[in-house]
């Protein structure tokens, strides 16, 4: 039984969906698309899953006997990967809260595009993080265009604190606050049902307007940026974080980080969430991009080398009572009367106001089956603006989700 552990933070929080759009080098063929989705489903059990709860309020992936992927085949042709109809479909699919007791964790739309096929994959964060989603997208493209069969792989999630490094425990103050909140939650004798959360999330999404913008950086321009980064001894990610700080006038940007290489139980190609996030805070008045990027580089390196900082968010999820974790967002909305939930939601997750900025960079890929692609990042209720970055065959595309 695969129980939700660190993933549970994404269970009762709206807007935890994100997208990958890609153009695959094979002409549109509805029956071939169906066959590809069927092959993926047989290789990845979570594509057959919905969510269930035990009597003890433990959430788990319930593997059914059939695919739970929603497939939406479109007749009209699109002219470009960022065609308005593609983005309109993404916004339609994410304008409501998915009922995970009934809905699957992946929705796929496809359009003809010249002699190729444009795919939109919309993931719930419980199915995969960005890196895992990109891997599944590559599997889809390789099967559809090249006939490569997906390899079955057993999902092995983070299942307990023992799966995290021993020296990654919460710092004393954070641990004390979490324990106090847990005790308050127990005294409150509260229990939030998924149905109550779902109704609140639906009402929230009816009013929550997310604007998306897409910018393509061609290879020549990207090569120049990379050359400058090399000269200043910073990474492209450092550059992007510093640039966001300057453009948005913020001292703090949240950065997503992949943990696969640090998890011995992870099996290549497995779905599930193997990522964390941490805050990069640079308090300086200088606006020189590369001076700021160097400061970012130094802080990111320091966090990456400190397990208590790198694993902070996941350790917080692990130490919180699961029911309290579920109640964090809805308590900040005023729709669930819990002092413990409101404290955790405001103090730890910033759910009282959408003020945050974040970046998720899925990196660079070269592909024979995918000719173009970009990543649409999730718009967490705590985030004002987030950037999703993906580089495919030399072209970097930056997609923003902004309130």
C-alpha cells in the first residue's frame, strides 16, 4: 500500500496542477495516441490510481483495474506550440479542483500540428514532480514517435522519516513550533473531510485568476547567457533567480530542487514526488545582475550542503499531524475553525496572502521525438508569480503563472 507521506501537503491545497506542452515528431493519429496512453498505463500503476482514505485518516493511492487518464482528442489543428487554444485548454482543466477520490492524476490533450502532434499533459502534484513529469512526457513521445516501449517500474515513495538523512531533522525552534501546533490540533478535536476541502477549493478557484505568459529564448541568445554565466562562475539557475529578484523587486525567491540522487530507494523512471523547495533570500541593495547571481550561487550551495536546510520542508511535512497538514490552507481561508491550522498555514506556508515568488527549472534536454516543449508551473495559493523553465533542443522557454 502506497500511503501519502510528504506528498500529503499537496492533497488539500488547490492549484497543485501543472502542465507540460510538447510537439512530437509524428503525425496526429487518434488510435495511436490511445495505444500510447495504454502502454504508459501498464508501465506506471499510478496512472490507474485515485485517492482513498482509511478509517484512521491515512491517504493512499488506490490502484484500480483500468486507466484513470482523461484523454481529450482535439480535431482542430494548432499552428504553434503556444497556440491560444492549447493554453485555453490548460486553463479550463485547472479552473476547477480535481476530485481526487474520483478523478485520475493525469489529463492529456492532443492536437494535429502540421505533420506533427501537439500534446498537453496536465499533472496533479501527487502523480509526479516536474522532473518526473518530464520523464513521463519523454516516454510518451518515444513510444508515439519511435515505438519505444515504456519500461515498467515500481514506485517507491518517501514513506517515513527513516528515508531522509539522519542529520536533516528540523531545527530546534521549528520543531518546537510544530509540536505545539500538533498539541493544539489534538486538543481542538477537529477532523477535516476531503469533501469539505473540495467545496472550499472549488469556490476559491472560481475567483482565482491566473495569467500565463510564455517567452522563448533561442539557442544563440541562450548560448550568450550561458557564456556570461561561465565567465562569472554562476549557473543558469543562479542567473534566473537573480533576474527575478531584480525584475520583481523581491529579496526572496523559492527554488524547487530535485532529490532523486539523494534517495537510495528511488528507481529511475518511477512516478511520485521526489522534490523539495527552499527559500533563497538576498538582502542587498545592489542591482547588478551578476553580483546578485554570485550571492545567490553562494547561498544555494550552502543550503545544498546542509541537510537540515535542504530537507527542511519535507521534515516539516513529516512532523506535522496529517490532519493538521490537511487543514493548513482551508483554515487560512476562514472556512475551517482551527487555530492550529491557521498558525501552520500562515507561519509555515504563507497561505494568508499570495506574496511569494518561485522558480522551477527542469533543465536541458535533447530529444529526437520531442521537437519543442515548455513547462507550465503550478500556482500555489501562497505564490504571486512563479516561473517554469525548460530547455528543449537548444531553445529555452520560460512560462510564468501569475496572480
